[in-house]
C-alpha cells in the first residue's frame, strides 16, 4: 500500500518542520497508523482515491503531516525518545537573571505514546472519517 503522504507534500503544501535524517519513513508510517486508528480502520480497506471530495484528500494528507510534525516537535514517537530529546538544561542564569524550567505532570502526558496533535482532529472532523456510525463508507 502506498503511503498517504510523501515528503514532497509535507514540504511544499504543508510546509512542515524539517524531519531528521533517516526518520521520514518511520514518522510517516506511525502518523498514518495513528490517523487510520482515529478513522476506525478506513484506510485498511480503502485509499485516498475512495474519498468523495478532493478537499477530504487534502485534509487527510494534512492530518498525517500534522502528526509527523508533532513527532518532530516532540522529539520522537515514544515517550522514551521524547524524554531523551528534552533532557537539555533545566535552568540557566545570566548575571542576576535566572530562568528555571518548571516540571509538571503535563510533560508526562504529552510524552504518551498514543498522543495525537490537536490539529489532526481539526483536519479530519469535516471529512466524516471520525464518525463510527453505520454506513459511513458507502
């Protein structure tokens, strides 16, 4: 099965953040799986060409791109990858000015392995793919 989005769309239509070298296939595959889960397995049986509206195709592609960008922004796919990427300085001081990064429980909730970017839902909502009712795939 072909990927739902390629790096050309991601760079030229979505204008996403730079994906680290060697991570594109992994991030795209994981983002596609997350979108498919939200869409109740629609893309297990059908493809983008089966969507009724051209705008729905663009919305699905943008949803995948938003999730890829979320992985880039968060530092990886898993909680461990994200935690490792955020192990930078917790505080710094310049002269008498000091800043300390707060540690909150929200940091761990963002690092959940099943986290989905809020933009994904906004992109998919108008397509009807989030609806799990009867006969939505006719």
